[in-house]
C-alpha cells in the first residue's frame, strides 16, 4: 500500500506489527520516531545521527533589535547567518562560554557573533540599532497528528518513518531482535538520504558542458 498520509502510516505500522493490542500506541511510536529523526539518539545499541538534508533547510529574514531574539519555529541547527547590507557581514557562531568571556561588558555595535541559550539567539556586541539579518537553518518537518497530515519526508522517504516507528514499537515490547532488524533498515534509509545530500553538495566534480555535435 502507498504511505502518503499519517493515517496510511498508522495502518502500515499496524500491518508490520501484526498486533491488535498496540493500535492505540502507534501515534506514540511515530512521535518518538520523529524525535529520533530530528535529533538523533545516543541510546545503545541504537545510536543514530540526526537527519540533515536540503529539504529541511529554511531561509528567513529576521530583525535583530535586541541582544536576545527567539529562535524560529522548528529550529534545529543554524546553517548560515549574516547581516544584510553592503557588504554582507557574516555572523559567527561561538560557544556560550566563549561568548560571555568576550561580551561581559555593555559594549554595543553591529553584531558579529552569536550563541544559543535556551530558545534564543544571543548576539554580541549587543545591537546599537535595528539590523536585518538572513538566517538559513535546518527546520524540523511538521509533526504528523491528523489523519490527512503529510510532509516532505513521508512523501519522499516513507521508510524512514515506518522503520523508525517500528524500532520504538519493538523496543516497547522488548523484542530486541526485531528492534535491531528495523533499526538497521531505519539507519540505512537515514544514512542514504544524508549521503545523497552530502554527495550533491560536496562531490567536488566539476560540471562539464556537453557537446552534442560530436566535435571535441
């Protein structure tokens, strides 16, 4: 069957589990899989890297008019941050310790660095005016909750959702063998997406102009 909506996914997970007593738990397994997809896991023996691909990138224009500015909705990780204008001025991300070692005074000016504390960006120097900035960041896929809900990942790589939910389901039932088998499939799907994305970005192979005339 095609897996294109949240309702389809729940049916698919139920089919693979072949257990009627877990039906009400399936939305929980899917929600846990979404957490694993977005943040990875250090849970042994199911350590996994988070998914980070172009389809998760989102670009926004933000106003920096205070030292602290809220993170955008669904923020996972910053890719690029710069102040608009001529010339464009890149904002460098630093650790919180390094940030506060540098900006313990009340110095103001055009921000050059930032760190993340809680759910906020913190800028240094503290802005002395209102600045417009462009942020490119990895954004979490919209969580699935209603029957007709879908998102890019479910449409293009439903196996990530399916096997991720099955890992959580089999872990819940303490079926270690099935959990491990599904985890291998989950990681194969995630690693495949991450690898394809990195290969497209960093392959290093130059583009070659085609000559269809047969001439050198």
